[in-house]
C-alpha cells in the first residue's frame, strides 16, 4: 500500500493536452486562472504561481529584504528547505523547538529569540495543522517583524474562518505530489500587501516589467515561474479540493477510532476552531519504540510509511555549521525519532485503514 496516491484521471490529461495544442506553454492564461482560484479560495488579494514552494519562500523572503547577516526565526522540525532558503540569502536561521502535541513551532519561545537582527518569523504549518498564528502575529506586530507562513502542507487548513497563508504578510503553498492537491511540482505565494505583491511579481520573472514594446529589467530577479502545463493540472485539482479534504478528514477519523485504545502511540490533535487538512496523518510513537524498525517491518508487509519530517538541527550540515545541540530542541528531537507518517489517499477504504492499523500492532509482536 502506497503512502499517497494523487487524485488524477482523464480530466488532468485533457487539460494538459489542451495546453500543448495551444502552444502557450510557459506562464500564461492557465497560470493566471490557477492564481485566481487560489486567491479566491484563501480569501487573499494577490497570488503568484511559482516553480515550487521552496522558490516561493525564497521569493517572499527576498522581497521582504532579508539578506546577509539577518536572522529568520523558524521551527527546528521541518523539511530543510525551510532553512535552506534563508541560508541562500546569506541570512541565519534561528531554530525554535516545537510543541510536541502539535508538531508546530512553540510560540511561547519566539519572543526570547528576537534580536535587533530578526527580519522575519516563518512558522510552518506541520502536516496540515496551522501553527498558533494568533500568538505569532501578536508577537510579530509588537516588534514590527514580518511573518511568512510556510503553508506548504496546509491548503485547506484554517483557524476559525481564516485560511492558512492569510494570517501573515506572505503565505506559501506547495503542490508537490505528496500535498493535498498537486501539479507535479509547483507552488503559490499569496499576500494582501500591494507593495509586496508588486515586488514579488517583478522578481519572479527575471526582475522584469513589461513596457509597451519590450521588457525592462529593474532588478536582479529569478526565473521562478510555473508553466501553463502545471497550472492546467492545478485548475482541475482545485475543482477536486473540497472532495479531497472531505475524504482525508474521513480517513483521519477512521484512524483516530482504530488507534484510540492503543497506549503506545498518540494520534494527531487539532485544537478547537482549527481545521486540519491532514496532508499527512502522523502518529507519535512511544519513545521506547524503534520507529525505523517499524518502517522496515511495515515495508515487509507492503505498507509504505515514513518519518514525520526532519529535526533540522540533527542534519549534518546544520549541526556542524551552527553548532546546534540536542538539548536545546528536545521536542523536535523526539518527533524526529518517533513520528510515523502512515498512508492517506482518496481511494482508501475503511478496510485499508484497518489493515494499516492491524499491521502496526502486529509489528510489536
């Protein structure tokens, strides 16, 4: 059983064929339509399709003026791309431990990490659960620091009626095949800030603005555009989004029920008024269990699982360069060693979920 199976059929094939026949392959009308759908869905004013969420994060931080020697506060528990984009700007990632209950940045630790070099706070919405954005925004406003939401996993996630990506100055989504919807590769940057919108629009396409007869290059920008081929897939995927989210929630409720009697693991939690997209369903195993052995044992049963995500300070590059120590990130370290991501896909049945649950139990015997 695969970890994830993207929801696609003839509609995506037809959409790609339409673009290929049109000859308009680069960022064009399909990309603009995809952008319109995302900004309408997330209730944001501006959206820019990018080649990935990673390039979207880089674009957002660059547009905010983050540069050499600046500091950006991020959670230690995230895919390393969150830290990589900061380093690529010559800036310094400041790692914060997480809340073990949510896998998200511990907002209570942010204020003490702020210095006169802090240029942005970049929370990550882990696995589709929003970080404590109200607390984070309150701190950011107190110090006048911009907030960039790494909402890669969080399309469809909300706190009350506000969508992930719409709380901060910028939000960035991913459309990698493991995300809720996919374009193969791709990302989207959203903002309500007009000046940031203009700057990102220029930077995304080689630092150019279009005049009456030709482009003028007003900045040293990037080629971070998303093609109309990818965007055409995204348009179809957006039409499936509510169905996908509903099914993921149903699967999560099945798992919650199937695991409710087990004392050796903890199922994902969702605080009141938070809507979890369940981009991933991630268990936290008892710390005495060997998570990696469980992954191997489940693979032998033809069930694909993986870790949650990475404790960045444990990765050799970051550990060596920034002289990071485990004792400063106990929750992140625990999550890195004990979190287990299990299959969630839209054709899954209750019997499939039972098979996964029973197989996990069997690995302990």
